[in-house]
C-alpha cells in the first residue's frame, strides 16, 4: 500500500491506495479539482457540486454510447433491408429477362391473346413483383431520409 496526499478545493487529504495506483488516484483527484468551485461557504456542498458535475458528465457519456449502439442497430437493419432490395432487384431482372425472351420468341405479327402476357400488360408475376419493388424502394428512401425517420 502507498500513502498519497491529494489537494481538492484547497484542502489536503491523505489516503492509502494500492501500490502502482498512485497516478490513477491523483488523476481522479485532478478531475474532481477541475469540477470544484466555491459556490457555497460550506466545503462539503462544493465537493457535492463537483461530484454532481462528474456524475452528469458520466451520464452524458453513457447516453452517447447508447445513441451509438442505437445507430449501429439501425445501420445493421438498413443494411439487411438494402440486401433484400438487391435480391428483389435481381429477381425482377430475371423476370424481366424471361419476359423479354418470351416476347422475342413470340410469332411475328402476333397480337392480343397470341402474344405473351408481357406485351398485353397483364403479366401475373411481373405486376406484383414490380409493386413489391416499388414498396421496397419507398421504404428504403423513407428510412434513409432523416426528415421521415
């Protein structure tokens, strides 16, 4: 054990600490001294105010850490949604390529019921896929726009 003397608010305090911890304890005392102000004629009140200031700083730091954690979670969620959107885009491209291929393979001069569904605009798989794609894009835009988040 080591005995050290600390000065806070003009008063000296002698205390013991574990060997090797002297500088750490002195650093803590300097932080308290940095928050110490003579706001009251009573030393104990001034020491209490310094402790309250340090506690407030600690709370602010913890709140900041919580905010960072929340942002990390939001980024992870948006990244997952972006990946889902990429997969949906890939599926839509495949569907479009298939429909274009079907359309190219339609007999020349074919119209109406003779042409593939893509040419009549009533494809049963393309329309729902495009609607879903539009919803995904709108959701992503809403989440990325700070005014709507």
